[in-house]
C-alpha cells in the first residue's frame, strides 16, 4: 500500500491538443485535484460542488466511500504516479501535472512577462517625456548606444505585436469552438 500523499496533485484530462494553437486553451481548462486526508483520497472534479472520498482497496485502486465510483492509478517506470482513471469517465485519462505545467504557474508567468514588457514600454515613455520636457538639453549618445536603444524599441514593439495577435487568435479560437469557459 502506497502512502496516500504520493497520489496527491493536480490532474488534467488528456483529451486536448498537444501540438496546435488550441494547446493555449490549457491555461483555462478545468483541472481535477486529489489530496490526501489520512489514508483517504479526496477528489475534486470540475463543475461538481461536492468532494468525493476514496479508500484504497487494492494497490493503485481506490473505491468511493459513499458511492460506486472507482479511481485507479498508473505508475511510471520509476514508481511515480503519472496517470489517474475515473471509472465514470472511461474516455479519458487524467495526467498528473508537474508544478510548472499548472495553469496557476503559467498564468503567473504570463503576468510577469506582460509586466516586464509594460515596464520597458513605460521606461521608454518616461524617457521620451523627459526628453520633451527638457528641450534645451541635448544628449549625445555613442552610436552603439543608439543602436541598442532602437533594437530594444523594435524588440518591445514586436513583442507587443505578438501578444496582441496571440490574444486575437485565442479569442477567435475560443469563439469558433463555441465554448463557454466561464
């Protein structure tokens, strides 16, 4: 019997795109969470308001305490839990996510990157305003510094263009699927 804690984590349905732009929808895809409560596992499913409690009945197999649902797991070659199966959802497996695969981490990373892009934009804007507020002061920069400045401006501009186009493409993708992700 494995410790209940080895089964805990965030799980995602394996029914999603792995290679196309639709993979971006994983940022908003609902997840399943499994946590340990003593020797029991507690499953929280998307769109369900109640938790389901399971107890181990065989290695890697759990039975719901107050119902007929069963929960099974598969280990990788190193003995680590990698996939969960819910009996009432036979058409999909649930992949156990690493910390860096979770939507929370990826949304935080995206927010940090956007903040970084915004800060570079704001610093450039502040320099522009300072330049126009002090018109008599002429600053002469070396040629390499000017090239670095315009390279930075181009990179920031292209980055913002990429983000805007990605947002537009994602919005069109979601609306074309007719999916209400709220």
